C-alpha cells in the first residue's frame, strides 16, 4: 500500500497506542497478517476498489484511504468474534452494566424524563413521516434498550436487535424490554416481528460493519413506503479528531469504517434512500480541550486506569488534574456535555462546521418508478 498524506492536515501525533490481546501479532508483516486465519483483507466497502493508500495505523490495523472514492476504512480487520475474544474480553466494556446486574442495583428510569424524551422524539420523527407520528420502530444495535422503551412510551410498536447478552439482560432489568438476540446482518427480512417499519434507527452501527451497504439495503427492504432510517455515526472531520489523530476515541479497535457526510450520503443513496435531514451533534468539552481522559479510546482508557499505566502525553498535568476533578465531581463532565448540546446553533441543525463528533442523518426510502 502506498503511503499518502494524513488527510486532516499536518502529521498524525507520533504516539502509538497498543491494545491488550494483540501482542502475538505485532511481530508479523502485513503479508503474514493477510494470510493469518484471524484477519481479513477487504476492498473499499463503498465502491469496491482494492487500490488504497495508508494514512495511519491502530496497533496492527492499517487505516487506508480508497484511491477511487477517498473513503477511509480499515483494510485489515478481525471478524467480530475474534476481536471480541482477543481484545474486548480483556477490557470488558460493559463492566458498569455487569456490576449493576450482579449487585442488584439497576436503577429504574425516571418517569418524568422518559415522558419528556418520548415527546421530543415523537416531534422529531413527525417531521419526516406521513402518518400521525406513530407506527413500527426498529432499533438496530439497541444497546441497553432505552430507545426502544422511549418509543413504546411514545406510542410506537418498537423492537430492538442487540448482539451482547449483558446488554439485553440490562434492558430487561431496567426497562422491561425484550431485545431480539443476534446480529442484524444474520437476519432475513421475514424473521422480524413486523414485515415493514416506519422508522429504523442505527446509532453507531455502520462504523462497525464489514459491509455497511448490505446492512442499509436490508433496511430498505424492511422500510415501508414513506418510512425513514435515522443513522448516527462518528464524524471523521471533527475538529478534535484533527488534533488527536488516531489517539481519538473515534478510532477504537471496533471502528472499521470512517465516515464524512459526503461518504455517508453516498452510501445511503446507493442503498435506495433520499436524504431528508443531516446535522452534526455531540460536542465534548474535554475533547476540544485535548483532555486525554476523554480523548483516548474508552476501552484503552479503562485498561490504563485499572492497571495504573500511562500513555505518553504532552501535557500530563492536564490528565492528572482532570482525572482528579472528574473523579471528585462525576456529574461535571455530564453537565458540560448537556449544556453544550443544548446550544442549538452548535449542536443541531448545522452541517459542515466540523465541531460535532457525530453525524446524524435521516433519509426516506425512494419511491419505485411507476409507484403512486
């Protein structure tokens, strides 16, 4: 793979983050990794081209830019079950949910907050639906089930798909929501509880998938006429990412597709949808300040804090100060995040300012030619 310039200007930070569980692979060459049964070399998931240039690396995983369409993706990946066994089994990213279940301290949802959130979601989706604002809802990668619960409170017939057992158990314990077990990619359209859906929600899903286009085409098959998909992915053009490069948490080991609005829109259109709305959201103050507590991968940060190890950082006093501050005042970062994301001009309705760390897009299924 030919080397190309770091796409955000300047050079990537010269700091290497190594992930636990991958030590045995680090001495292998790229050609040896390609032949290894635990790795898959793939073409561009957007256009199918195999020509690419390397722009960075996360441990043993090279990040490349497609020579044909400029899409950023991980050329060499591990299948999900191998990545789970090698990396995530040692980091336990769902430790909080596991501890709550094990100790019987799962807190019920606040009814007043649930009602407010359900009304807000209902108003948002009514902007795009031709119905009265209720219908069938599917959450792909439902996590702890909170969105399925909110949509049911708002009057929708809501379902969710979640692959992790610990998160399905947490959803049942906290929200009394039964999520469908398994990977969305493994399901056939006729296996879902409803033949078609009015809203299909995919939040932080497409960046994890080997073939995101196939996933969106399956959504198109499940989406009724006039229905919409709501997609949220990390923003690869975010300002904080330009500053931190591959140290940013957006470059986590499970993220293998790296989207800008241009490429996300192209993918959605290829799948048979028309873009109705797009914006950036989620402004993290500590990321903008380059605080390493929040700017590194959450999984690596957890491992580092538990094992009392450090990743070199140009301003270690910032790390120590923020770690002490946020440990003593755990609501502080939430408050910063909440206040910043209430600012309409910066958080919602703006696309292209490259401040928000998430891209949010709503698209409706295209009408077939000849349909009424």
